C-alpha cells in the first residue's frame, strides 16, 4: 500500500506553550488519556461481543439446527460494531497494527479453510499454493518444503496456517474466517443474497459436505483465538498496559500525531480507498469487506462512528455508560476554531452519507449489489461516501497544519493512481 506523505513543520514546543492556547484548552496529556480510556472501553466491548459469539458457537456445535446457526450468525453481526469502532486506533499505534491481522485480515482465500464452489472459485492460483488446501478435509498440509500434521485442528495449527508462506490471503483466523464458517461462500455475485451454508455442515449425525467434526473443531478453535486476541488487546490499553506506555513515550506531539494519523489513514487509504473505491472500480463483490454475510455497510458505518468518537472523545459503551473527557477537538478548536469546525462539518457530512449506505443495505439492497456494474444509483451511494471520506481527510490535514504536527497518511492506488488498479 502506498504512503501519501503529509508533512507539516515545526517545533513541538509550540504545542505546549501556554501562549498557544486559550486558558480553557485541554492539555495534550489529558487528550491522550481520554483517547486511551476510550480505546480500553472499545476493546473491552469487542471482547464481550466475542465471548457472546463463542457461547453461541458452542450451542451450534452442541445442537446444530436452523435456530442455533441463526443465533451464531446474529452473534457475529452483533460483535462487529464494537470492533469496527476500534479501527481508528490502527496506523498510528504500532502495537495495534502488528496485531490487527490476527482479528480482521481480509480478503481471504477461503479454500485454505474448507470446501468451495470450484466453478466460481477455481481450483488453483499461481499466487497461492494453498488456494484450495482445505485443511478441514485434509489431515496433512504442505507448506513450502514442510508437511504440517493437521490431524488435530486446534489453535496451534491455525496459528501455523495464518499467512502461511508469507501470503496475506492465507487468512486462517479472525472475524472473517469465522464469518466464512458460519455463512459459507456468497455465490450470488452482485445479485441479492448472502452465503447459505446449511446447519447440517455441523451435524455429525446428518453431515453435509463431509468432515462435520473437523469443521466444528476449526470453528471453535478460531473463535477461542478471537477471544484470546481481543483479551490481549484490551489488556494492552489498561492503565499500565503496553499500548498506553507506548503512547505516553511518544510525548505530547507524538501522541497527538498518533491520533490524527489513525483518523486520516483509516478515512483515506483504508476505508475510502482499499475497502470502497477498489471494489467500486472493479465492480467486484470479492472486494467487499464482510463478503460472506453481506454485513459490509454496517462495518463501514461503524468505522466512521469510531473515528467520530475519537475526535469528540466520547464513546457510549455496550452497557449504556459513556466514556468521555478532554478531546482532540477541544484542543484543536482552542488553537484554530475554523480548522476544528471543518472537521466537525466533514465528519457530519460523512456520517450522513454513511447513513444512506447503511439504510439502503438495511432496506435489502446490500453493498455487493450497490457496487454492481450498471447500478448507477447504487454506485453513486458508494461514491458519495468515498468523496466524503476524502474531504474528511483533507479537513483532518487542516488540523495537522494548525497544530504544527507531522503525519503520514496511508494512500491507495484506487484513489491516487486508479489506472494502476488491475482491470482498469
């Protein structure tokens, strides 16, 4: 992924000068504390959702039925918003970026995990020898020169498979591996309908598609790993956690730059570019974020909600309590009210466009249908969000300038060099 540099000068000492801010401006240290407190709350909520999902999957495995499969799918969808709201902590915090691939990596070559429809998926890939390895069906997997014993499907095996051969598409764990195991492939292209895996794929007494016991073992191991990984990150944001220590060690200037880098990069290169514009350029449902469940519009919506909550320093937890405090917005407004106002307006505009996207999906026209070739109205809904996210990033860059900071925003060929995108 390309980096689009945004470099604006100057002395860090200006940030801390009492002359630079109005008397009621929060200190940078207070802003960073609230930022970390909200991170802790979000990751704890994401962990709670994963635990609920784990319980629902236990019920599905114990008593496979239409009802238990539906309940597990609902638990997965219900677990997504809190996690998506954490994504604004990526890009600026190395401890999050180094970990994120374990929980939300995509897109994935799902043939690594389980059976696929070879007519649509194919049987091989020059880029990935494990494209159709199907660990659920096979008790030995060849990874380069090594033969891996897959007789027992457990967390240790899944860790070996994750990005096996240094291929990013070998996603063996995380939300999207679990999503595939709950829904199966979406074989509808850009037409209506999500994945439709039968509950009998887990019914050892009436098994469909073979290996129901191994499929259940895989699903359980992946969900247990998700709980463990989210538990680790929630601990990192505790008062004495490693993520807080890293943030404080950067100093006030570095900490504020971290916040703005996260918002700017998620807004621009990741969300507007890789997750939205790329799929729109190609009209390709394989570039849809939650592609098996048709939950993509919700994931994008809650990414935006997460960025707003970081800017405003206010987050409503799943139990209804609110975590809030001195905000980056307050600090920016004290330094340059116009720059802060532009971010407020840009975020409100993006949220409004995201609401249209979400409402359209909730109404039955899902994201993969919106990006279909020939769907001019749907394409416009997605493009409107992309444009709003780009404008939001520009406004964030204005705050960077106002605070005399230096950041680098993630770029995307989809936005910066569309002609380089395959298929264009």
